[in-house]
């Protein structure tokens, strides 16, 4: 899951970056 955070800054699309962070947040909270 850390890969999402590490790779997010490399993405050009802000939408995709936000999507990765939301996915990570959801997984950490068991959603």
C-alpha cells in the first residue's frame, strides 16, 4: 500500500493521485 503514496507524486493527473490517496485511506480504515 505504501507504493500508492510513493508513486502518487509521479502522476501527472491530479485526479488519479487523489484516487490513490483515497484508496489508501479506505484500506487503512477497513473500507
